[in-house]
């Protein structure tokens, strides 16, 4: 996700996961965009030294596993 065209500041991020049956789970969180992102091991969920789609997919899978309506 490229956010560099956006003005800096707090952004609301919405993540929606959809399973093969069409069930959806959505979560929102705030993201502060204030400078070029730096590597943060907190978000490197598979500890490979890169924050990429694999880490995002891990979070999406966790969100999709949550009961709907929470
Ligand atoms: Ca990673």
C-alpha cells in the first residue's frame, strides 16, 4: 500500500478480510503518517527482516478467524 501521495497526519485504516464463503470481518485502526516508514520489528511478524505482504496476510488471516460481529 503506497501512502506517500497522502498528506501527512493521522489516517484511518480499514482492513476487511473475506473468506471463501463471502463472510467478512472488518477492523479499523489509526495510522500516523509523519515520515518515511522505518523498519519496525514489531510488524515483521515472520521475522524475515522485511515488512511485506506476508506480514499483512498474517494479520488478515487472524482478523478473518475472529468471530463475526465483534
Ligand atoms: Ca516479514
